[in-house]
């Protein structure tokens, strides 16, 4: 059996080998025949187009759409604001050409560069006149923010504006001369002035004529004849006064930190006395308190608790121009800020290290101090007193120059106009009054130029009628011009519109006494402080000053005030 099976397997293997060999010989021959034979044409099969299936749209959330829209709007606003800011700044920096001086025009000479004079220059149409400005300062000072400079809240350059910035943007050339007026001759209509700067040339004194004189020299500090005020006190009227106070106060602080000082001497050095309870004295006290709380406590912790602030006022209350409600609020705030308020207290003498005070009960006390600031009123300058002496009958008020309803100096026959602190009017000697007076004079000069032009036309027409004898034919035209002349000559008198009073009292608080729709509103607090800042920003004369002041406020908020001393 096994032998038979073996044979069967052997036969199967042989058969398989022969079959495989025959297949190997057949396939190459078949491939060769296929390659030599021409295959029949095959029509290409066009595949059926497969429809494109789009992915479903991604649904965006409303919040994401809002953020994208907000981002685009913000970017567009930033670019537009930056572009507009750049355009206006470059426009201010590069004023255009001006008309030259015209010998046929009348000449207006302006003495001063304060609130009244600057307001006049800003509104005056120089196309009608030749204008000359004479002032010992070639800039305008924004005095309400002067206390902020005294403690380093604002940079001194941020609150001054060059006078030429205003005059170079006028239609006709305006001559700006840095000099001090020494004499006004109302008979010859001339002004004499000198060069009072440190560097002087070959000519340092000259005289020029005028057709109209705008007298706006301001006033100087009133000391009431109290001995020692000018020698030992600091004033708060000019820019250098604020810088002097800042330097002297920091000098007292550093001297108090010197090793070995006695407690009595430290208390004296760190005692600041402010004389004068008006807006300047109150705002300075508030700024000094902020400087103490925000900065000195951080950098002089061993001395900050020993600094004392005292406000001295001879009247029964501080801020007499404000309502009683705001006066009480100010005194209450000062008590919280540990600012001592002494009313009905008079200064009798100022010594080098002490001040002699008379209390309400007539008691005389001597109080030691480190810094004394005098902010207690104004008095006319010497040139103003000399001008009053030339009008002995018309100028009898010793407080200042008297003017008529059109601000013309009494006795000058309409050739001299006086505005600002140098005058004696029913209104308070404030920046708001002087500013409105300057703007009124600019409008009045415009009407006067129109009146003079119509008067000249009437004169020429009358001459022409006289020469030609054609009175009936030109009668209607002459009557029309005479009516226009009468209308132009009717100039309304000056009327002061009180817009309210503002004052900063420290601790980010302010008070405001406003007149809205003939109603008085008295308010105080943090919200009023924001209004106070916005009001002062808008009152600044140029975009440059607004940006500089806002930037200084931001820097102080972020980094504090500088306590270094040069």
C-alpha cells in the first residue's frame, strides 16, 4: 500500500512540473504577439463630474463680531485723531505770510501781555490797524494754575504761551517788543520804554507814537507798608515767584533733614504760612497739602508728619466772593486736611524767621516759620500812578485808573483805553473780567474802523457834491451813508457777564459758584474737581498748552512730583 501511494505522488509531481514549464513557454510568446498586433482604438471614458460639497459655514459668535467691530472703530478713531492732531500742530508751528505795516492805517499800541492784552490780541482784526505790543515779558502766563507750578504738579513751560504765537497768526504783521514802559505822554500821544533784559544793545531806550493806546500793565503786589514782606516773603504773582517758592520750600525740607537739628528748629523750618485768603492763597494751601500727602510722606517719612500749613486772613472769612455754603465747606475740608485757618488775623511785621501776628482779641504773637507766602492783594504800578498824575481832575481814585462805559480813560478824549488790574471798576480784579474787557475792546475797535471808513466815504461824497453841484442826484446815497455812520457810531457800553468762580481746595476737591440761566449754583467735591480741571483745560489759549497740562497731570498721577532741588 505504501509503495503504491508513493508512486501516485511521484506521478503527480511530474505532471505538475510539465504543466508549469508549458505555461512559462506560452506566456512570453503570447505577450510578443500582443505587442506586434495593433490594438483596436479605445474610446476614453469621461468620468462623471462629482458635485463639490462646500463645508458648512462657521457661525461666528456675536461677542466676537462686537469685539472686531470695536477694534476697527477704535483703530480708525486713533488714526483720525492722530492725523488731525498732527495737522493742527504743524499748522500752528508754520504760520503763513502776513500783510506789512500800512502807513495809512491807525496805530494801536498795547502795553502788557496779561489776560486783558492777550484777549484783545486774540480777537483783534489787525487788517484794520497797525499793532505794536510792548511788554517786559514776551509770553502770556495762565495765572490760575500758578499754585500747581509752585509744588511741581505742572511744568512752568506748560502754562505760558509766547505772545508771538498769537500775533504771528494775525492777518497783518504785529510788532512785539520786549521792554518796560516808563512813561506815557497823553498830550504828544507817545510811549517811552526801555530794554530791561540782561543783555542790551547800543539802544536801550526809545519813544514811539500811537493813535490809540491800550493800557493793560496790570498791578504789583500790595504789601500795605508792612515791614519785612518784600525782604523775607515769597509772592505768588509771576512765574519766577512759583519757582522761587518751590526751591525755598524744598530747601527748608532738606535743611530740616540735616543731622543734629533741634526739634524746635525742625518745626520752624517745616512751618509754611500763606497770607491771603483769596483764591490764590486757598489753592496754594490745597496744592501744598497734596504735595505733603502724595509725595513727601513717601520720600521724607521722618519729616512729613511735622509739616504744618497755616492760612492767615485779615477778613472775617476766606474766599469772600463765594457763597457762605462753599466757605464753610472749604474751612471744613481744611480742618480735615489739618490746615490751620486764622481769620481776623493781621500781619504786623515779617522777620527773617518769625512773623508778628495780631489775633482777633488784639493779642500780639510771634510765630516762627520756614516759608511765608504773601498773596494779599494788588496795587498800581509806578507808571500807573504817574499817568494818573497827568489827569489831576479826571483821575482822583487812588485805587486805580477810572474809565467810562466804553473803557476809555477818563480825561484822555478817547485815545487811551485801560483794562485789567490797573483800573478801578465795580468789578473784581480777576482774570475773567480782564479777559472780557479785552474781547470787548477788540469788537469796539472793529466798529470804530467801520465807522471811520463810512465817515471817509461821507466826506468824499460831500466834497464831490460840492465840486460838481449835483446835490439832488446824490442826495439819496448821501442820506444812506449818513444813516450807516450813525449806526456805526452807536457802540454799546461794556457789560460784564459773570460766568462763575472756581477754586481748588486740595484732596482732589474743588468748589464752584456758577451762574446758569441767571440762577446761582454752589457745589463742591470730587465731581467739581473734575469740572474745575476741564474748565481750566478749555480756558487755555492754545492746543499746545492743553496737551502739555494734561500730560503733566497724567505724569504726576503715575510717577508723583519731583522732589529734587537745583
